[in-house]
């Protein structure tokens, strides 16, 4: 029991030096933050030319503009450009700039130190504030607020539209299957690599516990990689190309090993997932929330409510027909009448032959009552029901020749009149 009670005491004694180190490290920052809050004034931001500064400052933008329908793909940004590395911290109000927060300080260290930073301003936010901290003396930076059409928002909306309406086709496409598999493989390998790097670091340090925290450190490294992607591509393009080729070929091999989806339920799940992703992209690609929601509802109704619309149209036609009375039947044309007669005649003759060949047909009694038993037997065997002589007589009386003779007679009567 004594050994069990001594273990927590030893753990506390191990943690106390680390906590004291943390307090000693952050105590100067506490004093600097309090002094800076009392010394620096907040500079209001407005649309217009860029303003240049040489000291650490705090800025706030008050949004008084009401979003309208033509702002669906409009982006409002605050851009900070400097000659050297700076740290930019964004908050939502002036009160957060005034008060000190340990978490904000920790996150400010986790954020990348850049010389070109862009902050997106939500159209519905009433106020957006930021703090610019100089990391090196003699740094000059400029701050500008502007509003412009953002093609990225339009591309996101268009991509969501394609995914939603083409999700059924894409879920059955082999090209999409291999492309999506390679992309997921590249992203998953990067996440696994960063996670393994974070696992290598020591876990007993309280600094690591506060600053890293497992996957948060992985996400921070990913954010740092994407922010410096251009520099990485320029400096280490050979390694990047080798990584993409190796992981891409491995992902392609895995996709080829298992093959495209064949189960109908799996295909349906993939199709629904693509459609849901398309709706989310459509909603996030439009800045005006009511318009985004309305377009999403219109897309859903257009794709999935075609049968109810057909039923509603059929009910409307029935109501209209009951009000207007019965519609008169349409008369057949001469060509339609001739074709219908030929079709019905062939069908009736086929039914007659099948009946004559059935066991229910009394052959002897029928043969005894007809004048030409041989002709009847030929007809049952598949011969024509009329002779060539009867066909020629019919053509003379009712065919083109008879019509020509009738026209000649009518013309002679008209001449006599």
C-alpha cells in the first residue's frame, strides 16, 4: 500500500518542474500582452488603398453592408503583406483583442509565420479583428481590405453541381474509381506519415502535451505543408515527384487488386455519398445562405421529384378535361386506316390458324360444310387466305386503277357541265 501511495507522489514531483518551466516561459508574454493591450490602439479598417505600418498593431473591420443576391460569389478579404516574417492572429471582437488568453497564445505559436497572409471575412459577421505581431525589427507591412469576385467559390459550386447530378454515373465509372482511389491513397499516406512522425516525439513532456496533443500536431504540420507548398515544389520537386509516383502506383495497384464496385448496394452508397458531398459543396460555394439553401432545395426537387410532378400534371389534366367535357375522338387518316386493317387481318388469321390446329377444333364437321376442303387445308398449313385471281380483282375494283378511273369519270362530268 505504501508503494502504491508513493507512485502518485513521484508523478506529481515529475510534473511540477515542467509546470514551473511553462510558467517561467509564458510569464514574460503575459506581461508583454498586458502592456501591449494598454498601449496599442485599435485601427479601424475600411475599403480603399493599403495602409503601411512599422509597429505591431491591432485592426478591426466593422461590417455594415447587407448581403445581396449579386454577392453570392463575392469574397471580402483582409490581406497583410510584409517585407519579413510576421505573425497574424484573428479574433471575432475587440474584447478578445483586449483580454489575454493562454490558448490564443499557444495557437499563435502553432500558426505559421508568413509574410503574406489573407483573412476571409464572413459576409454575415458584424466585426472581424486581427493582431499583427512583428518578429524582426525593421519590418514594414501593409494592410488592405477589398471585395472581389472569387472564382474559387464558383468552381466549388460548379463541382458540387456536377457531383450531385452525375453521382449515379460517376459511381459506376472505372475512371472515377481509380482517380478517387489514387487521390485518397495520397492523402491517407500523408496523414499516416505525419501521424507516425508525431508518435516519435516524446510524450511525457508537459510542453508536448499542451502544444501537440496527437492529431492536432499532425494537422498543424499539414497546414504548414500546404501553406509552403509552392516553395516545397520549387526546392524539393524531385522528392515530391518520387513520392507522388510511388504512392500513386501503390494506390493504383490496391484499386486494381480489389477492382471497381460490383455490388449494387455498395454502388448506391457511393452514389449517395457523392450526391451528399455535392450538396455540401453547392451550399459552401455560395456566400448568401438563403440563396444557397434555396438552390440546394431546387436541385433536390429537380432530381428526385420527377414522378410527383408527373402525377400532379396528370391530375391537372384530368381536372381540366372534366371541366371542358369529353374530348372528341381523333379520326384515323387513310394511311392509318389501311395499316390498322392489315395488322388486324394478320392477327385474326393467325388466331384462326391456331384454333384450327388445336384439339378443340372439329375437323370432320367443318370439312363437311365447306365447298373447298383442299383450299382450307392449305390455309391451315400456312397458305394465303386469298387466291392471286381474287387479289387482282380486288386491286381493279379498290386499288389505284379504280381510283384513276373514278378521277377520269369525275373530270369528264365536270367538262360536260
